[in-house]
């Protein structure tokens, strides 16, 4: 038998090298965390649905306490909630009836979204010295009546340097379907153990519109949720 | 009491993607089965993700994750050992390379566990003495001495077999 010339060669004989092809998403699923790919597919519809639920909940509370007149809530037609719509999949084959694909976030959108996010005082206050890395960025788009797709802003996932627990009002957007793109509201909530935040940046108004903790965080709604009468989206 | 630094998912994913091949190789060496490596490393990273907030930050994240991988591999080895005791399968070498591999495996199996781990981390993971020391919570000097002893013992065992 030929003897290997070194310990390294001997050990190479025992276990040959492996490749680096792994499945991180499966690890996240087994650990109980939604994977970025899954989240990116459902992000905007879910965001819209959640915002609508929050809006309805707060509207119901305001209606019950007499803050909103009933006729202001009645439009007489089905609500057209998703004024903001997810980008179509770029892999879908184009058809005549299919809307135009959304443009990707690039220059100047991405640098602008980063700058707006970094400068936002509410986010800085919530982060309380934590740093973050943008781990996902998808366009926030608006589809016009002639199926053109325009970039409204950016939907960013910020992975935090340290888990975050706080009790603070969070900026949120209520999609009313009454002709306005969205209405800015505040949601009072207690957050526990958030490792990432999702933010919506409106590039038209240069504002950070919503801040939401990741799905793995525990979020408890606090008393005091009211409408913010200012800042209707343009 | 000092607050745990915690490890972010970004950091863990980066480590996973950069060093997956090395994690798998060390895991396969500890368990003694190549096909167990993927499951062991995945299980280790599931544990790491779940426990990421407990990472104290008083040492490198790499060393913390390596400890989790080593523990997952030891657990797998223990389970496999119990299964073998129950079923007692006997494999015979089928060709020359299998025969050599079995000789080396038998020699490595005779080393004390610390010597095996130091060897695997040095050669399969390409860790330096400092990183091995942090992973195994021993001093740099102990790493050097253990590695020398492992080399000497392995050469002796292989010489005895191949003479």
C-alpha cells in the first residue's frame, strides 16, 4: 500500500472536500423564520392587507367613539384597496394584456431610499444606536390605468446589529381606496426581539412611510392608536 | 450582567455560505459518515439561528458556530453509535481506495477526541491555532502540543499498519 506523504494527504483520503452549495432558506424555515424569498413574494400584498386591517380596526374604533362621521367611511362601492401593487414577476412571459414589468431599483432610486432611511429621525430613535444592513430591496410600484408601472418608492428589509425591543408609535400607511394613495397613521405597539425591520420609503415625498418589525418579532398593540390627520400621501 | 451581543441572521448566513464546505467536512469526519454531514450542519445552523440572541460576543462568532457544529456532530455520532450497536452492520472494503480509507479511519479513531478535533479543525477547516483554541476553549499552546501529539500518534499507527 502506498503511504500518503503527509498528514494532510492522509486526512484527504478520509474525507474528501465538500462543495458550498447549501439551503439557507430551509434552515430559516426549520428555525421558524420566514425566508426572504417567501417574504418577497408576499411582501406587498401582505403589507397592504395588514395596513387595511389596521386602518379598518382604527376606523372602527374612531367611529365607535364618534371621531369619524359614518358617511365619511361609506364610498358606496367596493373598496379598491391596492392602489399600491406588487411588481409583476420578471420571469413571467409578456402578453398583451399583462402589465409592463416594474423597473428595478437602481440609481437614483436605491441611493435615495438609503439616504431617506438613514436620515429618518423616527427610525433612528427606534434603533437607539443599533446599526443595520439592508438585506433586501424591492420596488414599491404603482400601476396606472393604462397598465404602466411606476416606481413609488422602495421596500427595504433592514437586518439589525442587535435584537430590538421597544414600545413606540410606528409610522404606518392605511390604503383607503378613496382616491388617495394611502393615509399616514401611527400604530402604537410593543415590539419584542425584532431582528429586522421592514420600511417603505416614498421617493416622491422623500419620506419613510412605514416601519414594521419582522415576522419573528412579538408585536403587541398598545392603547392610544389614533389617526394622524396630517400627511396624506400625494 | 453584561448584555449578550447577539448574532444577526446576516452574519450567520454569511458564515454559512463562506464556510459550508468546511463545516460539512469536519462534521463528516466526526460522525464518520459523509452522507450525514449535510444534516448535521443544517441542524447546527438551525440551533444557531434559534439561539442567536444568546451569542455573548466575548469571542468570535465563528468559534461560537463551530462549537455548535461540533456538538451537533457529536450528537449525531452518538445516535449513529447506538444504531450500530443495535443493528451491527459490518462493511467490508470493496476496492483499494476503500481499504486505505478504512486503515486511516481506524487510525484516526484511535486518537483521543481532542486530538481528532484539533486535526479536523486544522486540516479540514483550515483554522489557525488561535481559532482552534477559541473553538475548543483551550490555549494556543495546548493546540500546538495536541496537534504535535496527534501527528506523532497518527504516523505511528499508520506505520504499524503498513509495515
